[in-house]
C-alpha cells in the first residue's frame, strides 16, 4: 500500500538520494547528463514537433504585435513569460520523474507528456520573441527547483509521483484559464497558444488519474498553489 505523503520522509529521502549519488559513479554520470540536458533547455532554441497553434492566423497583424498598444504588448509578454517558466518547470519535473520510476508504462507516459510540454516551450519562446520580449532571468532557478521536487515525488513512489503530476497539471489548467481572461482580447496568437496548452494539460491530468493518481493532502495542494503564485509574480517581471 502506498504510504501517505510525509514532509519529514520526503526530506529524508532527498538527503539519502544526494548521499547515494555522491558515492555512486553511475549516478554521478547520470547527474552530469541531466545537467547537460538542462543547459540545452535553458540556452538553445527548442523546436516543436507539432505546428504552432498561432500559425493558422495568417495575417501579420495577428501573428505579431502591431494590433496591441504598448501596455497590452508588455502585459501579454509578462503573461507569456510566466507560461514559458511553467514549461521550463514541466521539463525539469518530467525528466526527474522519468528517471525516478522503474515502471516502463509510467516512463513512457512521462516522456510523452514531456514532449508535448516541449512543444509548449517552443511556442511560448517564439511568442515572446514576436512580442519583442525575453524569457525569465530566473529560469535556471526554476528548473533546479522543479527537478528537485520531481526527484522527491519520485522517491516517494509511483502513486505519489503520479498524484503530484496530476495536481500540478490541474493547477496549471486553472492558471491558463485565468490567463485567457487576462490576455488582451485582440492578442489572438497568444490566446491560440494558451488554449492548446490548456487542452494538453487537461489531458495529462486525466491520463495521470487513469494510471493511478490520487488526491494529495490539502496542505500539499495549498503549498503547491502558494509556490506557483510566488513564481508567477516573479516571472511576470523578471
């Protein structure tokens, strides 16, 4: 039976994992490979496998930003920067969870979800460029934090890992709904991207539930919401 989530246990497992890594050459090699992968996500252009949802908007006005005021353009850029940070975190989270499970079915699920999140990462990065803006300066911090959380969730077992993913995607889906309300009504490109992202996140949430995800304790869900709010406020500006 899956043990209930316990903060003390999570911290202990994290410390044990670090100690094991430091004394295991194979794990050190894996850590180096993961750092290299992180650097690629953070420093090189990402290409999507699926077409950008905004591509169907054929006019230059809709694709770029000429139909937005300066204030609207800056606001759209801030919101899309937050969404880009969310995709950076998703990559880190799924990479950690993929390596933490020994279940082939779950590995395949995490990898498929990660690929769809890679599409999101590419789309949001492209939109930021069109809005003449940039990603968050704090992306390395967001990536490292999300990877650590993914490792802890994975160490607590497959059910906890799936449950964390399910709750994360549920919260992200709600977050994207608020962004659809906040984005300028005439920023059709950003809205098209966010709408597709929202559908994908909802699918990840439901698929995780099908694979055995359960509801996390209220204190954990509240903690996740609080951290997300802090990240959102900081990423919007920085």
